[in-house]
């Protein structure tokens, strides 16, 4: 990561040109390889030479090669961002908003190409990826609107004196993303940061390095100062360098609980602000008076988006005993009907898991569940697509587990794969106690026609989000974040402005100083 010339074959000058979906597929279905890209960092508005290998998950082959950034490259990125920050912070909110709206426009116009790149980057279905890209440009539009409204407060004091507050940016913020929503997370962290006048150095997951660089190119094209949004590639060592860097004013991390604890510890040494969006093992409670069809749909949405690799998934599904047989029959029927395979095809609803180790981990959880007394009603096996080009991909058939208990490993631990654990319950009080019996607290859900019960249960669930009669919807206006070990701070919504800015109080005396000395 430095100012060397980009290593791309002529006539390509941008990563987005080189990684065009048409270079990757034949009739949008078969991945055409090899594609070896040795250039995926972005600093000073250039692609820079950065090699651990990044996999093409749907084919089980190499997508690109990466060189992780060391201290020199991280320092250059931070310096570049600091220089850009000093220019950006002086711009009026209206000026920043114009640039951000242009970035949103570019993303909106190129949504299909970016979505297909995200499929290649991550393995999720193109149907889901299109939604992710739409959420991204909507997020930038939303925070562009808020950039124009940032203001303080006037406080009248005795004797004609007064005070006022100013909401100021923090400086250079560090964003560290996860592999499940690569482009969307890069936007979720950068949009409020830029709206408040900050710069950002962003490190995507080493498993999904591509589309964050596309976002950097788009911001540059929209008119942000050079270096305002820098991308550095790498793993834990690069992340450590970012957290310890003296210019970093804040660290926003999405990922696992153990890594989040390490980031919090490292950031504390520099008294840096931290936002942590960590893992979850969320409960979904389905009462017997629910609209059963909606509850089944909600359970599917709560478990199988992005191949089950979603931190807020409602993987502990509690179903009231009276409707358990009907629920299981319907949810199994619909789970078996999920189209697994080539994620670039419009009809596919589940693509490939992110890596071979992640696939093996999910399969091992299913094996362990069976050993502990669980019953596999469907799925839970490796899936081999009919297309021979995809036979090496990391596919898994979505799984529904019955006969689950609260003390089983599959119920207690985050699997991060397409595995739904279903458990019966009798009473409201019982299920609330069981739902809260976890160290996590990211999300929760309840399906019932009784509106009083719905609000009562939501009040008593220990989670940052509670869905009533739906699950896993995430409008940009809605704050999102966790309780307990699932982290703190919020992303999305107006409140996020408070996590990317700081408040200065100015006190003005209009008379003489009254001194005790």
C-alpha cells in the first residue's frame, strides 16, 4: 500500500474496470478463471500494489492475491487520510452532502455491476447482493441529508452571558469490516463518518477484499479529497497496526466477540472511541396465535440469508408446543425448496459459504448436534451444484434441527452457517427466561397476533433490536447494535451521528469576571 503504479493489465486503470462481471462469467453462470489480481489497496486516490490468496467461494478457486499492509503502508494511509480530513472538515455540511449524493447516484446507476462483483467477492446470491447495494446508496443519501442538519445548542446564562455547543468531527476513523456484507458494511461505517466531517481508513475482511476498493473509487469519482476514504488490505496484524496508530481517533469494528474484545483492549491504550458490532445467538419466539405463514417466512429470513452468515440471525427458534408439528412441516418443506447453487443466477436463493473452514465448521456443528440428540429434518450436508465449474465451491444444503435443547452446542454457540435450531416452549415467562439465557444480545424476534404480548415480550428481551412479526429487515433509518457481549454503539439511524462526532461547549462572558482571588 503505497504510491507505486497500479499493477493492472492495459487498458485497465481502475479495479472496477478489471473486475467487470463479464470478465468473470459466461452467460452470468460459469466463473471464468484464472483471475489473479495483485492490486487491491487504495490510497491517494490510486490503486496500490499490495499475498495471501482470496478464494472465489462459489468455485473453490483463486480470485485474487493480496499483500497485507505493514506499518509503512498503514502509516501512509493514515497520513493521507489526515491530510484529506483537514480539508473535508472545513467544508460546510451542504458541500459534503453534494459530494455524498453524487456517490449515491453513481452506486445506484451501477448497482447491477457492483452487485455481481459482490457475488464474486462473497458468494451470496445476486438477489441478496442487489438489496445490499440498494441499502448502501440509501445509507449514503440518508447521511448526506443529516450532514446538512448538524447543529449545536444555545444556552442563555445569567447576566447576559451565554454558551453554545458545536458538534465537531473526530478526525481519522478506522473501519474494520466483515466478510458477510463487504460493500454494505464499508458504506455503513463510512457514510456517517464522512457526513460528520471525518476521514476513514477502512480494512475489509481478507476473505472479501474487492468491493471496498470499488467504493473508494466511487467516492473519489464523486469528488471527495484525495485520501479521504483509504482502503488497506490485511488480516489481524494490519488491524492491530490500525488500532494502535496514534492518528486513529475511533475504531468501528464488525466481527466476532473474541476479536472485538482485542480491538477494545488495543484501542483503550490510546483512549480511542470504539463501536463494536459483534456476534449473536438471537432468539425468535413464535406463539401459537401467530399468523403461521408469516412466522415460517420470518424463520427462514432469520436463518438463511447470506448462507446463514449473519450476526443477528434468529437461530434459536422457540415454537409454542401447540403449533410445533404444523410449523416444522411447513418450515421443512420451504427449506427443502430453497434453490442452492450458482449465486450469479437470478433464480438462486442460497450461494456458497465464505471458505472451506467455514463450511467444515458448520457441518461439524450439525454432526455434533446429532451426537447430542438433535434430529436433522433436512439438509446439513455438503451441496454439489450441477455445473461442473462449481463442484469445488463451498456449498451446504440449509438445515433444520429438531429435538434441540438449551444446553446443546448448536443452541449455545454461533454457527455462522445455514442451520436452524427449533425448540418447543409452553409459557411466555418460560420462553423469555430461556431466550435471555445467553451472553449475546444482538437481536430478537416475536410472532404473535396479541399486540400487548408483543410489546411486553419486546420490553423483556435483552437485545439491541426486537422484531415484531418480521425478522432481519434493516432500513437505514433504524439504529442497529447489541447488548451484552454483542457489542455497543450503534450503526444506522440518526443516533450514529453521535458516535462519529464530539461535542464542544463554548462559554461566553459578556460582563466582568467574578473572581474568588
